[in-house]
C-alpha cells in the first residue's frame, strides 16, 4: 500500500490533469512504443511550439482524470504505453502533428489510439479527420474571403456603372466640341 504522501501526490496530479482536460479543446491518446529519444524530443518540441501539452501518464491516472473531467468512452484505449497530447488553443494542431509523425514513421509502433474533442470521446479515424483540417489562420482567411467577395462584387458593379457614365459623358463632350 503506498504511503499517504504518495497518494496525495497522485490525487493532486489527477486533479491537475482533470482541470487541464476540462479546459482543453482536443486531446489525443497515442501508443508511444517504438519512438527513440531524439524523435521524442523533436516531437515534444513541435507540440510545445504549437501550444500543446504532451505527457506520458499512467493509464490508471488517466482513467481517473478522465472520470473527474467528465470524459467518457476512452477506458478501452487505456492499455499499453500511453501518452496524451492536448491543447486549449485549437483543434487541429495536436492531431496534425501526431498524425504526421505516424505517417512519416510507418515502421514505428507509434500510433494514435483515440482522443477527445470538447469533452467527448472520438476514435482514431476522427482524430485523423481533425488532422486534415486547415490551420486556424487558413480557416479565418477563408471566412474573411467569403465575407469580402460580395463587397468586392458590388464595388466592381458600381465601378462598371461609373466607368460607363464617364464614357458616355466623354462621348457627349466630344460630340459638342466637334
């Protein structure tokens, strides 16, 4: 039986994870088996730069943290070696980085197990679909472009009308001066 101090430490760790998961938009569970230290360091750096947290956590502690955070449906994926990447900054960053790693290292046992989006469990296929989404900046640019298109069309129509009026006035002025 672990000591009281160790139990308290684990409870605090679970509570901190649960709070992080409640705030997170997305989380991705991975089997990190087969990743070497250099690749793991590079992967952690890439996730950190994208605003994501990446942690190796015991399955029992993850199960308790998910339960405390109200995330259901991930217990079946909590076996073997498990790490979790999560973010409250966006939806596509962690899935994209981890899916790209899996795609670029096909001989590795590293694989995406499952994840969660806004507190709801999703499978590996849904995580893969999230990875295919464009970045937040691209999506914002597309929306703004959609807003800008009708305004630009109106400006072109008005510009054409004014141009036609100027041409007509020039033709009248040339007729009168001739």
